[in-house]
C-alpha cells in the first residue's frame, strides 16, 4: 500500500480518519476555550497549562489498572464510549459559571476512560490495513491531528472574537455527536483482540513486560519525554502571545502535518529510521531562540519548523510494532498514548512552573520555552544509546515483550 488512494479505498479507515478529524477539532476548540477562561480569571501560567494539557495525568491511573481494555473490549464499543464521554464533558463545561472544581473534575473523566480504551483506534488501524500500509495509515491519522489542530485553534481563535466560550463548548460537543454516529454506523462490530482474561491482571502483566523490555522501554521514553518537554513550550503560547496564541497553535499543527506527510508518505523505511535522531533534535533546537524573546512572526516561524520534528514518532512507532505481539497491540498503543499524554501534561506543568519562577509576562514565558528546549535536547541525547537496541539489524534478544497466549495466533506487523 503506497498511495492515499489505496489507503482511503478501505471504508473503515475512512470512518476512523473522519472521526479523528472531528475529535481533534473539537478538542482544540474546547481546549482553547478553557485555557482562555482560566488565564483571564487567574493570570496564572501554571493553571492555564494545567487546564489545557494537565488532564491526561489521570491516564496514569487508568493505564495502570485497565489498560488491557483496548484488547478485551470490542473496538467499536470502546471508541463510542470514549467519544461519548468527551461529548458529555463538553456539554457540562458549557454551563456558564460552573465552579472551577467541577471543571477540573470533568477534565479528568475523559482521560481516565481513554487510558483504558483509547488504544483501540490504532490497534484497529493495524488490523484493517495490510502490514505495508500501517505507517502510511498512522501518518495519515497524524495528518488528521495536525490539520484539525490548525482548523480548531485557528477557527477557535476567530470564534472567540464573536462568540462566548459557552458557545465554543457547545460547538465542540456537536462535532463529537457526529463522530459517535459515524462510529456506530460506519464500523463493523469487530471482536475483541483477546478474551477470557482479567482486565486488571492482564494489564499489569503486559505493562510489566513492555516497560521491563530493554528494547521497547527506550522507544517509549523517546516517544514520551522529549516531546512532552516541547509541549511545555507550547503550553506557554497563551502567556507569550495572549489572544494571538491561537495562531501559534495553528502553525505548530501545520509544521507537524507537513513533517508527517513527508516522512510517512515520501521517505523509504531505512531513511526515515535513520532520521529519528535529527528529527528529535529539530523538535527542540528552534525553541532555543526564544531566550532572546522573538517577535510574534519570528516565533511562529520557529515553532513551525520545530514541530516538523514530531514526525520522528512515525519510525519510532514502526519499531514499536516490529518488537511487540499483535494480540497485545491495543495495550501497546494505549500505553504509548497514555505515556505521550502524561508526558505532555508534565511538560506543560513544568513549563508553567519555570515561567512563573522567571517572572510575569511574555518575556518570562519566552525564556521558559528556551529552558524547556534545552531539557528536551539533553534528554534526547541521553536516550540515544538505549534506542540503538531497537534499530534494524541490532543483535538484541529481548524483542518480544508481550507474552503470546497459548494456542493464540500471534502476528507481527513490520
């Protein structure tokens, strides 16, 4: 599978792509609305970062106890439940004057459900596409993320001029309702990937094997930590640019989209694997210029270039598929998604904390971005030796972290 025409000829992939677009667009609009409310009410970079990026910290709880739900629950049921939960949360966030305590409770509910079931989407993508189509499919799903972040943050910034945050939350909920209908009517009722196991016991066992693997653990850490630190830079866009922050969010999404298109569609497997290191550094190095507090146009250009580095996640996930069993694939991607979101939440909180320590206002936010970029570069360099164990041709015995159930038909997707 080499072309987008072949990819979108798969009906269920078209449904998943549309659902991803709606989910990300709704999330972007709702997140910008909540971040705007929070900063206007508190003036706190920490609370603003927490409101926009901190909720996924709850995914640690769900992934620890219920992460195997992505393999034990029917994919369509899992995806409908995840989307419906976010829909209800947005409807409740739309209530004018809702107390802050309840707003943060609502922020926690969605990630808790997602941590248990959110791996179902990418596991289903790996099932409905042939082995040689997975990375193109994954890259295309990332394009949906980048494209709809551009649309969501860009349009959200414009809508904030004419509409209230309550109306933005209601619009996000409407988009999610359409996504629920698409999932229910457009997907077949696929069976669970695994059956007959205790969800808590299986979650614990598979997590232990994945995180205990000398091969897989460095892949996970590389996907989670450097990216999370750069999200700490993005979490400071509102304190740095104020009402114009939506434009910065939009250009970073555009850079991510272009990076995913180039790496996922046009580069060969060996070449994109070799570019993992340079792309990880590209993600952080442009933000070092924020130490000198750039103008908004220059800041947008730097953020655009840097975000192309997110495309390193594509060959890293390719390695993840190569070194794990298909029957645990839902939990593999669920853990990857949980770690990614938690890393982003921690990075956002660190960014807000650093900015608060450096002072108040745009200058402090810009310098804090520079600090976070330095941390990302240091972590990327430190993880490089462990990452060599998973590269093609590496002579490492520990390449199968998930136990194959007896009698099961295990599959490996390259």
